[in-house]
C-alpha cells in the first residue's frame, strides 16, 4: 500500500464551536451508581465528624470519600487496583499540599505548587486512562488544601483521616461485586453489541463505525482486565467476537440478533451462547502481550501537561492580582478545562462558566437553609454530591450546577461565611480561570498531534500487513495467530481514529494526511472483513469434517 501523503497545505485557524456545546445528552446507563456510591462514601465520615463537633476536619475525609467516584465502568478485579492507586494518589497529593501549606504562607509559591501538582495529576490520569472524573477531583482537593492553615504536626493526623475515608470509599465501590460480580463486563459487552447494531443499520456512516469500533475495543479492554476466564466471561468474549464479525461484515449481520443479545445481558441471567471456544484462541496470545510502559504513554501527553501547568499558574496569579482570597478556585477552573485538543477545551470552558454561574445562583437560594444548623449543611452537601454525579453525564455544565454550591458549602465546614463574598469570589475566579486557562491553551500548541497520526498510521499499516500475510500463507492454519492479528488491527484502527480526532481539534495545525488516513482505514476494514470470511470458511470446514 502506498504511503505517500498529500502535500501539506498552509496552517489554518479553525473556528471554535458554540452550537451544541450546552446540548443535553442521554444519561449513562449506570448514572445512579457513582451518585449513590459517593453519598454512601461521604455520609458516614461527615456524620461522624458532625456528632463529634469537628466538621472543620471534613475537608480531609472528603479527600478520601470522593475517591468513590472512580472506576465504576471497570471489572471488579481492575477496579480494586485502580481505586487503591487513586486513594494513594489522592493522599500523596494531599500530603504535598499540606506540607507546603505548613512550610510557607507565600501565595505565589503555593500557586506554583498547585499548578505543578495539577499538571502531574492531569498527565497521570490521562496516561493511565483512569476515566472520569479524571484529574479534576484530585486537583480540587490538593489545591484547596494548599490554602488551609496547617502545621507540620497536624499533617499526619489529617492524612490518616483521608486514608481512612479512602479505605471506606474503596469498600463502597467494591460492594456491588458481591451481588453482580460480572456486571461491568456485561454492560461493556452490551454496549458493544448495541453500537455495532447501530452501525449495521446505517452501514456507510463513518461516525457510527468509529463508535462501534471504540465500543468493541472498550469491551475487550474490560474483559481482558477482568481476571480469570470463567465460563461467563468466555461467553461474553464470544459475544464481542460476534460484534467484531458484524462490524467487519455488516451485510451479513442481523442487528436484531445483536440487540437481543444485548438485552439478555441485563440483570444476572445466563449469558447467551453463540459459539465455541475455538473462536477465542487469540485471547490467550493477547493476554500474554506486556502492557505499554507508563513512561511511553506519558511522552505524547507532555504538551497537555505544559498547558495545564501554565494555565493553572497564570490563572492563580491573575486571581491573586485581583485580590481574590481563594486563588485555588481559579486554578481548579483552569485545570478542569484541558481536554484532548483545543476545540474540546473551548467547549469545556463554556460549559464550566455557564454551570458555575447558574450554580452560584443555586447556592444563594439554599445558603439560608444551610445556615440553620450544621446538620442541614451536611445534608445539603450530600444532596449536591448526588445531583452532580447524576447530572454530569448529560452535560458537564449541568453537573457543574450542583458541583458549585457543593464546593461553596464545603468551605463553610470550618465556620459559616458571608454568602455575598463567597459568590463574588467564585464568579470572579471562574471567569478569570476560564479566560486565562484558555489563553494558555491557545499559546501552548500541541505540535505532537500530527506526529501521533504518523505513528498510528504506521502501526495500522504494519498490523494490516501482518494480518494480510497470515491470510495469504497457504499453510497458515493457526487460528490463534490470525485472531490475534485481527484484534491487533482493530485496536490500531481505533487508535488512528482517536489520533485524527485529537489533531483535528487543534486550532493551528498543518494539513492532516487525510488521504492516507482514508486509504489506511479502508484497507484495514477490508482486511478485517477478509479475516472474518476466512474464519467462517474454516469453521464450516471444521464442522463438515467432524464425524
């Protein structure tokens, strides 16, 4: 296949969208799980502190409790490890903040520490693909802690509170596994089947094909991280194979069957049986492939980390220059903006500003109730915790409507404050953080986005050539190798589409090799279809030779 690329066109400025930025989407299938989990994780520590008359310590228990927001889409074996790392990361970042706060009262130094912490948290969360809420919760806690009065002698006790609450959050997040141990894998498989059915119905729609490919890849990642290959997981493996086959050969697929299998995965009933284990020989080979080292995954994220550090620092210093008493709000606003590319960062900025402005109005409405008694303050925080997680999947701005009053109420755990000043400072920091943070994103361009496309194009071409070579070898009768090659090619095609979308959203980017991308995707999908036909012929031959 030719690898020639079109002659690069001059760099051009891309328009930033407004239409659709605030449009509400469908809620997540499991929106209630993180919402209920965070309430169950936050309530016992806060109510205990309320009974003891020490609500001033709630910020430290909240640090651990909010870890319950993570990893709800991961299988329980993977979830256990991810949550443990999140708790340790939260406590580690909190330790840096508390030690810094105890050693200096210089706001300029503290803002610099907060900006560096935000950049590290952003890079690590993206590299490990920890999933929502990503680095934002970590940055919120560590940045706020930088400006909490502290002494070195208090640090161990405050960290112990955070660690204890984090341990409880781990228990809360793992508890559903006792009732539905294969729930996350079943949901991921059902999503892959439904997404593939949507593509089969539309056929030539590139967007639905990319969505189906990403859903299938996510289902494989879920299943391969789930642990022992139990009978249930092997049955789910076969259903994902059916989705792969339908994606590669949509003309031969029936979307009704795909959707029926997806419906059967609800609840805890038996998983539909669709084939034999001979289809799954490639999984063993894939499980044996070592994971990509973290250092290699961090490399492409360097521009995003620099954007985060620069934007957070400048936002914090701008807030200080305006005389705002809580510069960490501006820092957190900037940290929350940065997405895979500038277009998405712009959209998140608009959503953040709108959500925060509506949120301060909501805070103004409920703050008289919060001031009635400490128990009212705790209960309102629980309500807003639930609302934030229940709504944020519809659109980020809608979740921010609840996040904003919750964050303002948390500042009152140490003592009631004057609402007008809180509202004014929050609005000022939101606007400053959004404007300065976005300006930093414009200034720090991501020139590596284009090179990532070249790298993924090369990987796709190599994966396609390997699969084609196995198909062409007359004595290639090793289904294990062909299945592994097919899945590797499918994964690389998903990575290519993600790389193209990330680069397409940069505002000052040279012309992308669109012609080469289209050729690579077309050739890759033709090869996938050929592997499906080969496996179908082989299965029919095997069936025919059985006694």
